[in-house]
C-alpha cells in the first residue's frame, strides 16, 4: 500500500482525488447529538464534516465524484442511533463519520457492519466499539482504557492520601471511563472514598453535593459529560466546597464554561493532543476562523475521519468496494489534520495518547 499524502490545499486534494469534473454523487454522512443536551458536540462534528466535504469537493471530489453530506441526529440515544443508521442505509450512504456517544456508536455499528458501510467515529472511546465492531469499524480518537490509565495514575500520585470520589452517569462512555480510571487508580495504590452513579440530565445535584461535602471529598472524578460536570462543580462552589473536579474528553467544549462560569476555574481533564496546534492543520483552522467557528473539541477529529476515508477510497479507486476500503484503512498511512495516522487490526488509531488540560479564564489548554 503506497502512502498518499492529504493536505488542506485544493491543489493537492485535487491531485489525489482525481478528475476535476464531477460525474456522480457519493452519499456520505455525519451523525451525532445534533439536538439535546450534548448538541454542542453535534455542532462540532457537523462543522468538521461540512468543511472536509467542501474542501474535497472544491478540489474535484473523490475519484472525480462529488460528496453529498447527509446529517443524522441520534441525540446520544441508542435506539435513535440505530434508526439513524438504518435511515442512512436507505439513502445509499457508503461512509459514516460518527457517532459521538459510545452508547450510540456501538449499536449503530452493528447496522454498518451488516450493510458494509465504513464507520469512523471521531469521538466514541468505549473499548467495546472497536473490540467487537468488525473490519469496517474505526475511530480516530483514543480509548477509555488508555485515558483511564493516564487519569488513574495521576490521581493516585498527585492526590495520595486524599479522599477521591468516582462518579459516573451510567452511560457506556461515562461508566466505562470511570471504571477504567478507578481500575488504574487502585492498581497504583489508591483507595476510593466513594463510587456513585448519577442520572444524566438532572439539574439539581444538591443531595449528591451534600453527600460529597459530608464525606470531606477532596477530589471528584466524573465519568460523564460537560453538562453534569458543570452543574456539579458549580453547586459544589455554592456550598463552599473547594473540591477539585477531574474528568475526561467530554469537557472539550466552551459550553462547559458557559455552565460553570468562574466555578470552572482549575478543572482538570484528559484529552488527546490539541490538533489546533498541529502545523499541518493551520490552513484548515484558518478556514474555520474565517467563518467564526472555533475548531475545538471534535471539529478536527471529524474532519480527519472524512480525510482518512476519502484517501482510502481514492487508493482503491472506487467507493463501491467497502472490503477493499477497509483493507486500505487498516494497511495505509494517512496525513490528516491530526497528523500522520494509521489504524491497527481492531480499527483503533495509532495517534499519541492522552495528555492533561486545565480550564483557566474561560478556555482550556495544556496543563
């Protein structure tokens, strides 16, 4: 498999993807929480997919054919995700950049596997997604068992002798992340002071916060999303608590600070290295900036998912052979806005792992 370089310039895209005159349309899709409490992540994914499609089409498309982007809203609901997947089958979609929540991606992947649709998730981190997904199921993000190792080791080291509570929101993502982090924490010698489940979508966590306060909890590790994390940290501050909030990659949205205000100051989280700082992404980031779009969170991850699939399809020379495209993805090397990447036998990406970020003055950056 020869290595094909994909850059953001129209010229190089055009050279790679072939003829400049479109002869047909290729149906692809992006799906995630376009509505609901996690809609900020759906907006990130949609922005990334739309820009990738625009750039590829402007350069001549894939093998001379133009891409048409279909949008699916699963609201991070597993049943709705399966309905979206079946809808995309009926539309003749050959590639899915999605879903976001692991609880949606995992059941939807069964449909894509059965129908031979390539799925590359920009954000689903539960190990089960690729462990059980099949040869056409991929992700460009990391896994919870990788993220948990980083988080658990830090909690055991930096907060040795402190009372650490582990919370999760019962979702495939949240519980999976909390459990992997707890496992690593205990392996490093830590003993949890509390392990509790919360209900996602609630607005009042006063009872939980009072319980944390009564137990003199020093650190809260939350496996869950920014909405719940934001409310919990704000309500802790309202009760005079200085407890440290620590969480994972679902806090990579400016909406977190909109919820917390100054109460979010100092929140720690794990996420992959910031692709906005990748020199190879500079032109694409500039395109987003010109549109007043912040390329935060999973914007560039979704862009890269489309890039990788498009490059593999160009290598094969057809979008109608999913087995060949899957093989190309498994065996190829791709230059994307995330940097050079490849996929292992399971479909997991071989990018660098997780690093620490801190929320400060309304923005997140490396700790």
